[in-house]
């Protein structure tokens, strides 16, 4: 039902109906209550875009993505994250705007979104240790929530993150308890804050156990190819690692391929623990999972971030909110005590 039809039905002007249902203060409460009841009775809902634009903002959540994340956005991890955001947005009749830009064009993009009132709020992703975007968005007065954290920022801000440091401390500690002493890490891009925290957790567990870190592998994109190439290098070491800690399921799949080519079997000759985002495409949920993993749902994180941001947009409440998710250790077929 359109506004014109509903206004005719209740015998009022379109302007009065629109103002009443959109919360304008000049409409008295008795009239507003009567129109709300009539709208419910007849199944009328005001157009979301018109309602928000009248209030100076749009029912759109923006993801302005640094081009350094261009490969991450086509990964199963980001697909599940975006699915979670989309589920929450659909429930609240919001849309999603995706923009991929070079790093040096980020500020101009945010300023443009603000000046043109194109979006109601922003999800900040692929954060670095000293990421400048939260400070910029605070200055612009744009609602935002960070996926992850910015370690170098002391001012309060809203974020949802998994406890990466604790997850990798636990994963490394689990391998140590199995008897492993030569443990290597194949990490994500360590310019990113999450990967920095994961390395810290790995190093903390080794330090607490009095162990030396394995061969220092540079971080990289969380792909099968990265896991494969890094594992080929690690298996040439003498002595080689008896266990490898991976920053994603895709990396772990590359480890498995390289190990098989070398005649090694996971869970017998080489142990592997990965970070498992509980992905729809790369499922690790057999009765006994293929990989031992620190499991955390990135889809849930997407939903929580969208819900937090929508609440911030609709209430205009600037109070920072933080939510730290814990990863669950799930033991699979890829780990066992060392065979050598």
C-alpha cells in the first residue's frame, strides 16, 4: 500500500501521515497513536528510504574496503561475514554499499559519503595496528563499528572482535601438551591487526613453555597457495617442524596438500591446528572434523556488528560498545603426539 492510498483511507493528508509515522514532534500524540494503530491494522509500512532521508540519513550500511583487502573480499571468510551483515540488514530493511578503493583514497570516500548523506553508518574492516579510519570517522561524526580492533588507538570506539591472542595461545598450548616442541606458524598478513595479535599469542605460549619459535615464516594472504608454498619451505628444514599452526582453514588445506606430496599424513607425521571461521563453504564440521581448529563464526560476527551499528544509527547514541568473542577449541583428525 502506498502513502497516498493509506492517507485517503484514514482521511488525512499525506504530509500529516508521513510526519506522524516518522516521529516529527509537531504531530500530537493522540493523532500519532491513531495512525500507528491504523497502519498496523491495514499492513501499511512507510518507505524506509524516505523515512531515513527525511531524518538526514539513509538506511544503508557502507563497507569501504582498502584495496589491500581486494583478495580477502572474495574469500569464503569475507563471504560469510557479509552474509551475516546482510541477514541483519534485511531484518531491519537496510541495504549494503560495497566500495573497494586504494588506501590513499579512503579519506576522500568517507568525506563524500558524509557530505552526500549516502549512508547511515560504516563498518570498518581489515584494520591495521595504527589504522587512522576510526579517528577520521569520529571527526566526521559518522556512526561506525570496527570489525576487529586497532591496537594503537587509545580513545574508546565500538568494535566486535574475536580474542585472537587468546585463541592462538590456546592452540599453541594444545600442541605443546601433545608433546610438540618444533611448532611453526603460517600467519595471515601481519600488517593487519588480527594477524599481529595471533603471532603474539603463539609467541606467548612458546615463551611460557620455554620453547624457541619455529622457522620465521612471513605472513601472507590466507589462501591455499600461501599455505602450500610456506609448508614446502618448512618441510625442507632440518629438523622440520612436527606441528604447524595456521591462521585459516584455507592455509591448512595448502599445508595438507604439501604434506601429502611429501608422503606425510596429517595427524600421524605432521600435526596441524588452524583458525576455523566456521565457514559455509569450507565446512569443518564432520562428526570428527578434518582439522583441529580454534572455531569462531565470522557470520555471527557480521550479524553482531550490523546489529550494533543499526542500533547506533537509529538511537543516535554515541556510547562506544565493545564485544569480544571467544574461539572454541575443536579437536579433529589433524593432530597427534609427535612421531619423531
